[in-house]
C-alpha cells in the first residue's frame, strides 16, 4: 500500500518494498548521449547553443551534456546555471527559500539558443519560472528544454524538446533523481511505486 | 511570531550564514543588465528615518527596489514628526496605510524594539540604527565583506566558517557606536576574535561583559589583526571631554600610513562611514589598496536585499530573529518617546 506522497518524500530513506529503480547509471549515460545528439541534430551543430541547468540537479546534467557535445563536435559549449527561486509562483506559500547559484556563461544569452536542462519535468511550473528568469537575463533567439525524466501531470502548456525517458507515474508517487557529484550514485528511483 | 531584525544578538550562526550566503547570490545581480528580481512584488517597505542618514537609507531603498517592493520614504524633517507627533501615532498611521516592513532609524536606543513589540504594527521591523545601541545590517555587511576577503573560496563556492579564529580590531569611538556593538556580537557569533581598541573614556560601561577583548594600545593590536575597522568619533553625541584634543586622539588612535605599514599583507581596512579624513583615518589609508570602504557600500545593498528577502519573501521569515520579548543582553533599552 503506497504511502502518501508527502510522507514518502520527507522520509528520504530508500524503502526496498516500494521503491523501484527505473534508470541506472548506464541508462542515464545513454539517455544523455542521445539527448546531446538530438540537440546537435535539431540545431545543426553546437553553434550559438548555451546550456543552462536549473539547480540543483539540472546543473550537473547540463555539464554532462556539454561534455558529450564537446567530444562529438569538438567545440566547447558554454554552460551555466539559472536559479528560478525568486520567480516561482509558490514563493509566498512557503517560508523564504534558500537561493541557489545563477552562473550565466561569458557571452551571455542574447541571440543564442538556450537549452534549459532539468532533471524531472512534472507540473511545468519550474520551467515557467525559468522562462521568466531568462527574460531578465537577456533575449535568446530560441529556448529549448531538455529533461532527464518526463513524468507527466502538466499543469501548464509546456513540453520538453528532449526527453531522457517518459515515466508514467501516479500523483502519489515521487520521482527521485540521484547524480554523482550531488549524490553518491547515478539513478532514477520511483518512490511509493505500487508493487 | 519571529519576524524582526532588531539586534545582531538575535541571529544564530546558521541564520547569519544563511543571510550571508543569500547575499552572495544576490550580489551577482549588480553585474546583470536588469538589476531587478520579482520576489517582493506588491510588498511595501517603509523607510522610517528619524535621524539623518545617507548611505543606509539609500542602500535600503535600492535593496527594496531591486526586489520589486514598493518603497515609501519617511524622514523626520518635513513630516508631522517635526510638529510633535509621537512614534506610536506615526506607527499607527503606517499600519493604517498597510505596509509589510518598516526599516527604522531612531536616535533613541530601543525604539525599533518598542515599535516591534508594542502591537502597533504588524509589519516586520528592521533596525537601521537606534541611538548608541545597534545597527545589525551594518554588522552583516561588514561580516559579508570580511567573508569575501578572508574566506578561502574554492572555485567561487561560499565557505561557511571563514571567520573562525580571525582577529578583527575595532578602533575608535566604541562608546557611541552602534556599529561596534553589532559587529562585536555578530563577529563573535561567526567565530572571530574581536578586539576593541579605544581610549578608556570611549569604551562603554559594562564592556567586560561583551564577548570581546579590549585594549588601549593600537600599535600593539595592529600587527596581529586580519582586519581593522575604524570608527568615526561621534562628536554630535558627545557633551563632555572624552579626549584632550582631536590632534592627540588622531595621534594615538588614528590609522595613518606609518601604522598601516605594520599590518600583515592580507589585512584589510574597513570603515562604516561617514569618514572624517585626517581624524580617525588619513586620506592615504582610506584611498589605499587595503581599503575596502567603497566595497562595503556595494555589499550593503546585497546584504539588505538578503535580509528583506528572507524576512518578507516567503509566507514566514526564514531566519529566526527577534523573538518578541527577547532581552537585549548588554544594555537596558530606553523607552522611545
């Protein structure tokens, strides 16, 4: 019997009874390689592409995609991070949150193709906040979205351009992405999965 | 509810470092083309200044505006205060107009405490300097400046605990300085060793209960210091003879080029402003490479943005400051008129 999402998320302790690993390190690596190639294919190369990760887990993903693009195309793609905390629509509903780093690469984003990178696409509200945040940084030529996992349940008209894996989930479940650098291992885990 | 910033003593180490880390993220905003964040959109911040101030008022105003708050400036001159209105009636007026935060500077020590704890206003109260008591945001911006210069930052990452064991000398008119008190309390919280240097007449009664060391000998303290903070002699608050002549004070407690030469290579020189060049600090020291006085002003905006964001940005404050009825440990608060 699945626990409610709130208690499952607050525990943070893996529960082998209900947790299910859906992507392991190899799966994540292959998904990122494919996303990198798709970004290159869509934009006909890496010219003018800037990768911006949304903290915290989007940032190492952006960095890994940048590495892969560099090894394929042989040119370094600028990457950075974009904190969206102050642009969230639920800012007033919770205690003031800690800000996370925003690092816009040298050269800015004006007239570039910005690829936003995040770990999980869910309601779409984070991406809406990110689009607002981008607005205050500059005017990109285009904005694209890459996510490792799309779990559905969108609340806004937002879709991803590049998806690592589509994961049908129920609302009581929680998708947890772990990445080395932030966590101990590479894995995507569904918590509270029905057995 | 804990929602005010009245004293540096109210800040735990975690709270203080949260404010400093937040300020570090907000400081990068100054380099962006659009220096504006939407976090406090629709909130109103009142700057209630009963005493003259240039940089603090402008700094708070810039901080609130960069967070998209509406700012109402209210100074004693040219308002009903000059007609004899009391603090209470002014507060009730502000409450009736509806405001979310009151930034108050007042000549009476304890006025912000009175405003926060009398039930006159529901807004968050931020102390921007009260009498000779405290000036917590100045303490925070000084701590922030110290972190940036004395912290060994790895690849731009913020380092908590950077002030652990660092020696900070605060020199000059400690008696009348709210900056000295806030700094002494906050820097102690952050793990630094603070030494107050002043003539005996300019050290406050009860200084032995502060978490600091004291000295009358500036030349003995300077070679060991990691940072030297010079204070202005506040002659407007002096009614007696605290030292024989300005020249003698300057000779014994002023920072000049000769004394600066005895500092360690990494030591920085700070001053909360306004400076009196030639009195507590000579022009060549104030304009030297060691001086971070102008940077302190820049940092002030970032720190005040962090304070306003953490107090007003969410549904409740992220820092647990200024509980109602908290007791100021080192001074009995006068009741504001």
